[in-house]
């Protein structure tokens, strides 16, 4: 299996990207080659600092870089030899089985959609994000790719999230919920009510509508919504998590007794931090394109890159796309 990695994407590229890729080459069985795509001199400069490099690592030169502030379509038009474009091209021509990037999300999404095309029967690709709950993570889909959706789009997102939950998160029969403003079937807008009917008639394990306060209870494995709502949910959760961490630090530092209490709780706090760490889930897959594409956060560390490569590998091994096509055709929408 060959995985292309955009070595120039992200706030800490190429250093963290290269380190994560080398770590994956050393630790992941079944990956025969990791193709680091980027400005060759910069990539090799990082490699020289890591000691003996596994033979699995190969550098593919790309002379341009898409910046985070670049407009996606314009950037891909002007920067045809960018690391993002070249990495996706490797999947397109069969030189790689998957692509991983921490670069400009819009550029990765546009490049993958235009170059790899959609899977058969898929109306719109969608971004899936894995989020922690009380006992098990859930998949939020769509997390930002499609701001305006039809009921058919949402029903297909449910199928893609269901397959991802099974393949990557190991849920045998994922519980699917439709994000709405009330639990009753009649609640929501015309699109959510129509989607409710489609999912009720499907073979999915559909629990019905879920509300915002249901998300982190750990009772739903796949939460379906349009990309506008999904992105708001994602960014709000990230902000709330950051704020809670800040408040805890402030309170623990107020007096010596609290500092001692924090020391006694350090093990539990580290465990909680690991559970809440989005880097452990391996980034956000762009589901529905004809190839495996994993998009990681712009601030990704080497650990996040390692996990993104791990998830890319598991997606290929688990025949993720083949299962999506089969089950969407079975949905009949």
C-alpha cells in the first residue's frame, strides 16, 4: 500500500509532517511506501535530522505550496505544481492508494473532488469528523463541505458515516441520528423532515432526531446534518473544550490547596486530555470521492499525522469506498 502525504501542508510543515510520516513508516505494517510530496530540499533537510530513514519513505518534488489564506479554486489554478495537487494526482494515476494533508482544507477538498471525482451513486462528497463523548466517539457528517443540502444528500451522508463508523471505529451496528431542533418526527425544516422519512425506510439503525444536548451522551454513533450546521457544531465544541481547559488551569492555580489537588488529579486529567484529543482520531476523511482522502487540522503535530496515515491505511484495507458504493445503491435514493 502506498500513501501520499502533503509534506508542505499545515502550520508546522514540513517538520511535523515529515516526523509523523517517518513514524508511520516505522510502525505501520502493511504500508509499503509513504510518498512525501513537497519542496524536495526542505523535506530532505528535515529527514536528515531523524537518523536512519526507513526505505519506505520516498520524496516527490513539488515546487509550489498552497497557503492557508489562498482561495482554493484560484490557488489550484495558479499553483498546478503544488504539494496538494501533486499528492492528489498520485492517487488519481494509481501511484498511491490514499492521500493525507494538513493543508488548506478547501484546496484539498476541491482538488480531490475535481481530480478523483465522486464515487458511483454518490451525489456529494462530505467531510466526516470524529468527536468524543462520554463513552465512545461519534461521526459528525457533514462537517463543512456542503452548506446547502437536499434530503438525498443527507441520507447518503448517513450511509457514508455508517460505513466509516463500522470500518474505522469498529461499531457493528452504528446508531444513526439526524440533527434537528426536536426529537419528534415533525420537528425541523422541510429538508430534515423529508430526510427523516428516507432514513426511517432504510436498513440503517436509525434512532430518529437528535438535538444538540444529545451529541455528547454517547448514545449515537453517526450524527447527520448539512455542512453549515456541522461546521458550527464542530467549531463550537472546539471552542468550548479550549475554554474549559483554560478555566480549569485558572481555578487550580488560585491557592496551594488547589495546586495540590491538581497534582493528585494529574493522572485523571491526563487521561481526560487524551480522550478529548482530536489528533488521536486521525483527521477528517472526505467521504464519497473515488480514493481515500484524509484531511488533518492545520495545527497538526507529528502524532496527528501518524494517526491520519493510520486511518488512511485502515480505510484502504477495510474497502471503505467499495462498501459506501454498495450501501448507497442499496439505499435506493
